[in-house]
């Protein structure tokens, strides 16, 4: 649920509920500025509504409320402690806290997989 006044205005003016993913390509980090959106989606979309940078620089927290107790499927802007204070018991799904690769059946939706930022990687070996 968006918290930004511009997002609320867009939803209100449309007259319809709006469900939308982050403004980025699948598997890429959620953008925090218009420059990020443009870099990912230039030529794929008709317009960008610029309301300034986001106030939270991480992905949305995603919960599964269809299970008991509710499960956090993806850690994000709403901390575990806040969710626990509101929901009572809440569990972390094994994927967000996995220390090793898990079998694909454990990954119930694409947003639980690792993101692949577009960046050069340099491996440096040797003593610090």
C-alpha cells in the first residue's frame, strides 16, 4: 500500500484499484529515483510520474497472511519487530534468512529470489 500522497492521488483519480510492481525489470533492485526507473525501463514504458526520490531505499516487506502464523516472505521497509507488535506471532520464511541455497519449491514467488544489480565486480585476492 503506497504511503506517498502522489500515489494516493493517482489511485483516487483513476477511480480504480491499482496493483503494480516496482518500476524495475524483474530481478533488479527496486528503483529509488527517476534516473533508476529510466535506466531500467527506457523504451518499455510510455511515461514516468516523478514525485521525487523514495523515502525508503529497500524493497517492500511482503507477508503471507494465508498461513498461521503469518510469514514474512521478504524483509523490507517494515521491520520484523513492528510486524510482531501488530500481528503477535509472525515467522520468517526460510528463504530470506537462508545461509545456503534452498531448493526451488521453497521459493514461492519471484520477489524472494536474489536481485541482480547491473554492476561490474572486481575480485581482489591477497592479504588485507
